[in-house]
């Protein structure tokens, strides 16, 4: 139960940070391009790499990893989890699976959002 609570709190904080970052970027650059989303995706991926790299070198509790990686960074951007999955496949030497995962994730996610929009227009 403690681990679920840590993920819950971290996720809420991460989602709030994403919202604030998006608002700050929107105020700075305007609504013409999704700079905020792209920015949090890149920043979240960098943070995930730094965190997991640090944990691999220094160790750390599973509770901290769940709070910071699964919770906070997962709430900040799920793209960071996607990036870590890609990196793990790459590190395992499975380039085909890594690129297949990347292409399939992006293409299927885009198709899914358009499918959802289409379905809701029909109802």
C-alpha cells in the first residue's frame, strides 16, 4: 500500500509540474506550436535517464524509484517511460525491437487519437 501511495503522490506532483511548465511555455511562446508538450517530453526523458543512471550507479530504494520514476516522471510525461523502454531494448542489443517499438508506439498512438476523435464525432 505504501508503494501505491508513493506512486500516487509522485504522479500528482508530476502532473502538476507538467501543467505549470505548459502554462509557462504557453505564456512565453504562444499557442502556435506545442512547445510545452515537446519540452516536457524532452525534459522528462532527460530526467528519466539521469535518475535511472544515478540509481544504477548509487543504488536507491525501490520506494524512491517508484515515487520519482514511476510516479513523478510518469505523471510529468509518459514519454519518459517510453524513452526508457526504448533505451532498455537498445541496451539489450535488440535494435529491431527498439525501433519497432518506437515506430509502432508513435503510429498506433496517433491512429488511436484520430480513431477516438472520429468515433466521438459519430456519436
